[in-house]
């Protein structure tokens, strides 16, 4: 329709179609009802929990607790795996003597 020429009668009909338009207005107490709905949703228990959890202080406290737990677990594992010096030295000596024996001397050929 970009190339179609409108007559004066059609243009007047289009322009006059906006004569009866009025400004839109909300119903009475609309803003009050909206604010009451927003405040009632804040009273929900999940909303209170989420509001508390989303605070940076809570996130920092949880991160510190996790770091302490991880540190405790790591230290307890290192304490359990540490062997006394005598046992480790003896075990190493037994392994060393087993490796120094040449295998070709043990298996002699019989003619």
C-alpha cells in the first residue's frame, strides 16, 4: 500500500477516527492493591529464606565454614598416612635388597 494515493475523504476519515479517544486511567486504588500484593509476597517463608541467603555476609560465612571443613579433612588425612620413620626405612631396605639380586644368577642352566 505504499504507492496507493488516498483521497481527501479517506484521509479525513482516518484523522477523525481519533476524535473520541480519551486518556487511559487506572481503576481506583490500583496502586494500593499492587503494593499490598507485593508486601504480602514478602511475608512468604520462602521469600524470607531467600532474602537471608542472598546476603553477602551469609555467603562469606558459608565459604569460611567450607574452607575450615576442607582444611580439617586434609589435615586428618595427612596425619593418618604419615608412617613412623623406622617402618618406612625398614620397608625401603627390604625393597632395595630384593632389587639388587641379579635374576640370571638364580636361574642356572643344567647341561
